[in-house]
C-alpha cells in the first residue's frame, strides 16, 4: 500500500447512511429452516435491533413467494420511530396510481419516512410467476413510465389522464399526497436500460459491492447520464455488502471460510439450487469479478458470490470491525452515501454491525468535518493491502 494521503478525495461523500434488510424469520443461508412465514417475535426483535443499532433505513424485499413488502413496511413503521422503510416494488404487480396511493399512505403513517425501490425484473421465470411476460429490455421502459406517473400522482393538483405505452387511465386525482417532501425513488441494475432510466430519473441508484475502481467507473456513468438529462441533483449512490466480522482479521477469515462452506451446502440443496448463467446483468458482472479474483482492494471477498451463482447481493467484506469500517470508508470516498450491510447470521450480525461498525464510520466522518482531513482508521487497518491479511484469507484457520 502506498503512503496514506489524509486528503479527502474530491469524490468522497460527506455523509453516509446505513441500510439493512429486514428478515421475517430466523432462516438464513448458513442455517435454513423450512418455514417461509413470519415469526412475529423474531421480526419485532430484528426491527428493534435496527432502531437501537443506529441504522437509518431497512429494505423490505419482494418476491413472488415472499411476504408483501407494503404490509411489512407498514409494520416496520409502526414498530419504530426513526427507521425509514424501503418498499421493494415491481411495477408489474401494482398499478402506478395505486402504488402512489399506497406509498403516500405509508409516508403519512410514518411521518415522511417512506422510500421505494423499483425492481424492473431480472428473471423471466420469476416475472412469469405473477403473469408478467414483458421482454427484459422493455421492463425498464415500463419503470420509466411508472416513475413519471408516481411523481405526477403525488404532486398534480387537478385530475389528469394518461395514455402511454404501458399504462392508461382517465381522470385520476388529485392523488393522495405524501407527508411532506417527495418520496425518494431508488432504481438499480447493470443493464444499459437500467443506467438510462436510473441516471435520468432516480433519486437513488443502487449497486452491489464490487471493486472500487469499477464502482467509480459506474458512478461516473450514472452521473454523466444524469447531467445529460439536465439534472443538477445527481442520484445518491447505494452500495450493498455482506460483511463477515470477528474480533481480529484472522478470526474473521476463520468465520468466512466456515460460512462460505455452509452457504455452498445450502445452495446445493433442491430449494436453493441455481444452475447456468444468470439472466440479469448484475449477477453476470458479480460472477465475472469472482472468476477473476476472490479478493479485491482492502477487504472485498467474492467467493460468497461464486458459491451462490451471484443470487442477489452476495459479495462480502471480511475482517475486524476496524478493517471492515475502513473498507466501507473506501467506498464512501468513491461517492457512496448509502451503505447497505446485512450478514449471514442475520440478527446477531445486525446487532454487531450497530455496535462495532456504524460508530467507527460515523466517528471518522465527524473527524473529517472537524478537521478537513481523513483520520487514521484507513491508514492503520490496511487489510488486503498488507501481506498478513492475505495469509489469513488463504489459510482460513487460526495459527
């Protein structure tokens, strides 16, 4: 590693907010249980742990066989006073004026905390399970139209009609308004269509964890599209990781190798098995990184993506809390202002991140605001930039 430069990079975000993903029951990739229902006691404990741990947001995921994200988001809003629920919404499942009404209702109930993450759909088979047969390259066009209708439904003071490629209605509105500020809209994806729509229209653009230089190139791409669309309010950047932490880097690697073996076993069984090349560009990209190298930058580990066939956000950050916090700051330095972290031992990890990682990152950002320079965390916890860490990663056992 080159000599540490305390200068704050010009690309660095001055702030960071933390996101988790809310789990509805104790089933995990390292310890799956057959039930797919809601364990209310567990759900309540998980959400309370996020509130107590200082997280800012939680994502309520959506799938054809999972719980409804609007209902679970409303429950999160009721159980917390500060956490902002992010509703994962597929445009094919909810008509846009209805979606606008439901989101505005959630925003009113939570006094302005609602966020929506629009999922255009990366798998033909999953989309077909709920009757959506639109070709993948047209789904983002539908999302673009959906965004326009959402925003107009929230702000248009008089009734309006619409006739577009995907939606048609007459005399709607004025719609039910959000609590105050506009509801943030998030979009993600790695296809050209995702970048075009997200750069032009999203408040937030989301990425899975990937090498720093590659992420910065993708951020530049999103921002260039936003500027070309005449925007001065560039999309916030959201990046997602699956941290594996322990008291030391060495112990974290022991845990990481244990976890990846258990995750691989889970994905070999009938319920989780994945075969062939994934259809979505994000998974293809994650697998390409994994095939090129298992370890990148300070602490990014791709083997967790490889053993799951990149089924969702799956790249890990491995190390002590200090090393992982330093790695997160590397991504903040590239422009990320929203960082999603969720683990493999879901509730325990959520608690540990809140205790040991979030405070370190926030302490560093406070230092930057006070001094105008980076602190010592990134200089002192070098991770993969040092030979000892690479030995731990390869060995996977305590010496």
